[in-house]
């Protein structure tokens, strides 16, 4: 489903207040509406969505959900960094210079193939 369709569906489920009603009721009226309802209010202007107003509880819930989702998905860059650091650590070993000299002194034969990566 396209992001626009998902957004339209989620907006359709929100309580609605016209911008003119918001102006008429004032800020206290909006806060009362949030407290009495779901903690969310879609403000429209000429029947077009213009803004969503959230209560503190609703906003906090969204932030908590976002943080939980971010922690649930591993960071691929961090994973690559760890693998790179492991390979780099092998160059810091005392025997690294001797291993490099051995490789450079005995390059091996390709026989028409290519040697690359950790699987060659």
C-alpha cells in the first residue's frame, strides 16, 4: 500500500475539527477536546487536512514506540563497522608483518581466476 493511502486511512480515523471551530473554541476548547477524546485531533481547512494536534500522553506514546522500533532493528552500519574492526585488528597482531611479507613474496597463481574477499 502506498504511503499516501496509508496516511489517508490513518487521518480518516482521527476526530476532526474545522479550523474555523478551532478559532471559535480557542486553545482551551482544543485541549478539552483532546482530553475528552483520543488525545489526537485532525484540524482541517476547507475539508483538507492541515494539522494534527496531539496530547502529551499521545506524543509520549509515539516517541516511545519509535524508540522501541529503532532498538528492535539492528543498525547495519554498526554491523559493518564491527566486521571491519575485526579485520583491522588482525593487522595489529605481532605476526601481521610476517604474514604480509609471506603473501607478497609468494603471490600464487591465478590460473585465469580472480582471488578476492575472505572466501578465496
